[in-house]
C-alpha cells in the first residue's frame, strides 16, 4: 500500500479531518488544521513525505481593517 493511503487511514482512524491538494506533478498535499497549528504533508509519488508546520496564535480577534492589514503584511 502506498504511504499516502497509510497516512490517510491513520488520520481517518483518529478522526482527524484533512483536505487534499494537488499543486505539482507527483505530489499530493494533505492539509491538517488544529487549534493554533496548521500542518502540511507533501506526499511524493515515490513515497517520501515532506512536513511543514505552521504555529500561530489563534486567540486574536481582529476587525476587518486589522485583518486586511495582516493580508498586506503577508504580501511582502
């Protein structure tokens, strides 16, 4: 069984919700979101898994103007 299916079976058995994305040839990205953290698993066709973790503060309440400022900061 391919490692992608093994990963999805573990997530399903643990009742961890995820979404799948396809952004480049030979790779499927599995996106997880948990409070305060987002995790991406890039599963390559040959079985390698690359992991990226994004940790942040989920407790902030922003106005629309503040949210738009955050987006502007992300643009660089």
